C-alpha cells in the first residue's frame, strides 16, 4: 500500500507545483533528489523488476517518465501485470493509478481517464478512502482536458464521500481543486473563495505546507485577474513561510522544493509587473536551490525562464548564453518543454538573421511536437518553416508547410472553441447552482412567513368566503367573461407584435448576412493583393497577422453564406406545387458535381419516386444539405442512396450514406444551430445545414430523424403528411 498512500498525497503535491508540475512532477515522487540517478536507455525490464515491489517498480518508471516514455510504460505495465496476478485489489488500484499518472505527466490525458475510470470499478469494492482518491483523480484529469462539468461533479462526489468518512484532507484538497477549476475558466473571485476555504482547513490543522500551497494559488488567481499588487501580497506570504520552513527543516526534501516553487511563481508575477530585475533575482535564487541538489530537469526549466526574461528585455547576448546553457541539459527537459525550447531557439535565431540554425531548431521542435501530438507548438513551427522556405523561393516546400500550419490552426481553433463552449456551460451551471442555493434560502424564509400568515388569517378568510360566496357568484361570472374577452384581445395584440418582431428579425438577419458579404469579399481581395504585392516588404510578424486575417475572412464569409440561407428558409412559406424528387436530385448532382468527382462518389436513386407537394427551393436545400454532408463526412468513396415511399399516411424520404456516422450521444445536438460534431476540425462546416433541414420539414408539419452507426454510415428519414403532398 505504500504507492497508494504516496498517490493519496499526490493531490496536494500537484496543487503545490501546479505551474511546473504538469511538466516535471518528480517532486511528488520523492523530493528534489529523485531525478539525479543515471538512467540506462535500454534496460531489460523483465529482469529488472524481479524481486521488486510495485512501489519500487514505479520509482524506476517515474524516473524514465519525462525522458523515455516507452521505457516508463514498460515498467508501469509490468507493475500492473504483477498486481493483477496477485489478486490484491489495493495493489491493482496502486499500480493502475501509477500508470495513469505517467500518461498524465506526458499530457496523454485521454489514456489516463480510461485507466482512472477502470480504477473506479476497483475502488467501489474497497473502502471510502479509495473511492475519494479515484474521484479526485478523475476530477483532476477532467479539468486538464477541459471537461469542467465533469470535474465539478467528481469534486462534489469526493466531498460527499469524504464528509461521510470524516476525511478532512480530501475535503480540503477538493475545495482547492474546485478553486483551480474556477481559476481555469476565469471565475477568479470564486476561485479565491474556494482557495480560502481550503486555507481555513489548513490553518485549523496547522498544516504549513498546505497553507503555502493555497497562498501560491491565491497569488496566481490574482495574477490572472490582473490584480498584481494583491498577487504580490500573497506570494510574499508564501515565500516568507517557505523560506522559514527551508531554514528550520534542512533535512526535509520537500522544503527546498516548496521554496523553489514559491520563487518561480514570484518571478512570474514580477515579470507581469515588468520588474525584470526582481524577476531575475527570484528565478536565479530558485536556480541556486536546484543546483544545490543537482536536479537537472528543474535547472533546465529555470534556465529557460531566465532566457525568456532576457528576451523580454531585448538582452539577446545574455539570452543566447542562457539558451546555450539549456542545450547542455537538453536530455533533461520534459517532452513538452523540449518542443517549446527548440521553437524558442528557432525564433531567437530568426531574430538574429541566422535562418540555417533557425531551421535546424524548428525541425527539432517539429519532430517532438508531431510525435507526441503537441498541436500548438507544431502549428507555430510549421508556419515558421513555411516563412523560411518562402524566403528561399522553395515554393513547393513552403506550400507544404503552410498547408500543415493551416490544418493545425483550424484544429486548434475548433479545439479552443470546444473548450470555450465547455467554459460557458460550466459558468452557466455555476451561476444556476448559486441562484438555486439563493432561491432555496428565500423559499425557506417565505415558507415560514407564509405558514404564520395562514395560521393567522385562515379562519377569517374561510368565514368571508362562506358568507360572500353566493352574493359574488353571479357578479364574478360576468367579470370573468369580460376579463376573458380582454385577455383574448391582449393575446391577439401580442401575437401580432410577435409576428412583426419575427418579420423584422428575419429581415435583419437577411440584410446583415447579405450586406456584410460584399465588404468582407473586398477585405479578402485587398488582403490577397497586399500579400501578393508587398509580401517582401512586410515584417515576418505582419505576414503572420495577414494570414490570420485571411483565414478569419474565409470562415466568416462561409458563416454569412449559411446564415443568409437560413434567414431565407425562415421567411419562406410552405409551397404547394407538385415536385418530382428525381428532377431535384439531378439538379443537386449538378450543383455538387465538383465534390462528387473529387471524391469518386455515387448518388443512387429510383427513377419513379413519388411526387411531393413542396416548394422546389425547399426540396433542393433538403437534398443538397444532406447529400453534401454525406460527401463531406467520410474517409472513403461516398455512396448515397435516396428513396421514397408512402407509409401510414405519410411520404417518407430516406437519404442513406456510408460515412463516418454520428455518435448516439449527439442525437440531441444534431439539429441545433452551429453545432459541429466532428472531432477537432477534421471536416469543415458551420453547423447550420441540418438546422435548415429541420426548419424546412417542420414548415410542412413533418418530422426528420436519423439512424446511425459509427464508421458504417447514417440514414436520415424525412416524413411529410400525405395531405401535404
């Protein structure tokens, strides 16, 4: 159980080093001395694990975690295998948590979530402490992937179980975790409130280490909220307390780690204050601690912090010295930091007009970023490689890198949009939760007042009702009729106003979308001319800005086009002409011919489909959106089958494809405006097409639904009442 208890304290240690631990969490696995032993790059894992406990195996795995993920996973999986053979659930829980932590250390959080969820089944067979630990693990990793709702739920579950078993440690860490969650989504006042709750528990238990943790994160929350002076007040408290601990407990490995952590954060806050000399002083003080204990990964990371400060002050000579010192520790950098280091060095040499060295470091950055799917660094490095090759007139290579950069940029844009949506949902849930709590208190107070009033006047009211009932019956009946007529008149007036408002809104949407397209087209044209004519004269960052503007124009033009279609559909009335679906399908084939030919697609339909009473434009939009989606959302030659038949008094149209399919979880989102269900920008679109289809079908009192199987295909059904046909 040794690893289990060590993992149990992981939460506080993760919070303690939250701004550097995601890259280098060796602190949580043995203090500052853990990273100094030399590592064999090709160990015989099967032989090495013989005679070792699970805890000892993970001590080795954790040392490899940041420099050789493959070897680390071999050790970790071996430990899990041994635990399964032992049939000891505590050992299995420990081993699987250790494996999940290694995935988290290397930003492979989806794999970590799978293991933690598997661990939940194990923990449910054990005691409450095991359950709170796994709930807390799931909360932490859910926050990392942007699943803020899920994270909040897991923290609530942790607190619920922890209160039941009276585990103040997990209650404290859960409050701190909820504070981190609010800090991530930018609700800084709530973040500070929860940090203070955690701090109060730490102060009651006189846990100095946890008090320092809370002070550091309160300082970070104020830093993000741009309240620099308050941030300085709290980081100064954390610094003074950790310095005292360091001096009074020289034999405690974690005391210097905590002091260095406070110094690093102190330096970051001083950089935000533009006190660069003070920031350098704090970072160099932290560097001395790391050098005293010879913790090479942290020496490397702090050197990079110092180099960045010199870049901020345009002291390129000293920045160059520090970057070269970083290269001496290149093998000690964590994988994400190594990709970022090489990119920063590439940018440094670009500034110094040395494109050959810049290219060398950008390529090294790309190798790491592509291997471990660090999209942000990969996008930046690809774009810089495009600029270098473009300046050398190597247009083929330049275009290749530009395409990579654009694809990654779209993927990052969609990922950020998804994350922002999750943040908005969390903020909405949070506000709703607060309102419900406030409303509950108000209702409790109102209920007490109401009960008192009822007791006071109930007898009087009952007496009056009995005495006056007969006298008022006829009179009230007349008044009710008059009031009903008045209400009907008011409803009619409100209905007319609503119709006018809807018409105005529809016209506004049409005019806005239509009139905005022309200036947007002009903007795109002039941006293109600037890029063609003045590209050689523009500085590199200006060229990059131009590219971002151009991409934004294209996305906005596409969105306006779809909005224009949507506004037209809303304003049109149902048609009454008899339409042949075969003729419409032939027109749609012509409209989509380019996409059909490029994807080698086939559109299959019968020659005698039944007539439908519908506006031709509406049917064209239905088929064009559904068939267009079938051509777009597939990774193989598309085959689209269209059929129609009379069934139970309805005409049912079916459009079947062999595309990527739709997850069942998305069934409630498919027809919602702007909902895009494909992963991370693999496919283009604005999420309006299916909303248009649903609006058209509902104009004819019809229904639209679908059946789908992932990687097999989707079949859409459109049912129109026969009397409408």
